[in-house]
């Protein structure tokens, strides 16, 4: 598909890992060369103090995370309600599909188990589909927003350290790093970690994510190569989706 390249992907995720690693003029040079959010056509922001999504045109809208699909108790949680749930902090590495990694990023947020316990997934719910805010420039397979999908069993496995992050380096996520909410996935390549999450859909079957639909060079299962990890993948090479 025209315009869907590895370079564009790097543009999309680069900002998510490197904010804390650069400062001042060096950071300004970096962002001028690698602008972020290239796959979205909409311009939006987020105000964590008010819990609202801001728009270039039009009034702000309250943010709420929707949790639905195959669950007994669908949820709609405002930003402050998410922040009031039990929070955890972790330091983990970020691995780009381009081959570079950033070590020791400090994330804070909540485990998916916390939301699963509230929502009550049905027995047949085996996957979670992450839906992002905003519309994308390209529409692979007709998909007009960013989507990713991961096995529920993996997301609930504490050894895999998946985290729904609200903060980075002790501060609310900047919009370019995924605010209001993003998935941190230490043992998967970065495109599996959806940013701007607005909905979690519990599902019986997997779906291909945005990048997999855009270009099959990005497989649905994207574990980080063992030689890039400082700690072995707890899955031990088993299939991840």
C-alpha cells in the first residue's frame, strides 16, 4: 500500500520511547527529523488535568475508556476513574521494529487484570482488541483507526509485564507518547503497543492489527528477538497469537 513503509512506522513510534532520553537542543533536533503521529489525519491533544481530549476544531470532549465485547459488565471509565484504580510502576525496555531499543523507561499505570476483574470476561473471550482514538491517513482493509490485538492469557500473565500506561517518567503521558492511555509490551515489538487507547474489546477470535493489514511485513505475532532482550521472554518462543 502506498505510503506504508518501515520509515513511516518509525515515525509513528519513535516519540513513544525517546522523550526521556533527549533534552533541550538535542531533543529538538530529533523531533524535527522524526515527527510523530504520522498515521493519523486528525489533530487532537489531551489535557490530563481536566481529563478531556482537545481538538484543533471544536470543543474538548471528556475522555472515557470503553471496555466491552464479551464481558458480563461493560465499563465506561473516565480518566480520573482510571487513575483511581490500583496503579503499578515498572521500568522496562522499548523495542522498535527498526532494530533499536531504549532501556529503562519508567512507566506507571494499571494491569489489564484490574479491568478484566471489573468487567468479567466471558469464558469464550480469548483476545483483547485495542482501539485507538483518531482517524488514520490510510485505511488498510477499510480500517479507519489504529487497532491491535493480543491474547488475553498473555495480557493477564504477570511475567509478561503488560501495562496500560498513564504516566511516563512520573508525569502524565504526553500526547505524542500515547496519552491518555497506551499499552506497554516489553517483550513485543513496539507496533503491538497501541497508543491513544479509547476502547478495549474482549473477543473470541483474533483480528489483524492496523500495521499487519497495511503491510504483511508486520506479522500479527511480534515477539522481540531473543538477542535484543536483556531478560528472556517468559513465553519461551511459543506462539503469541
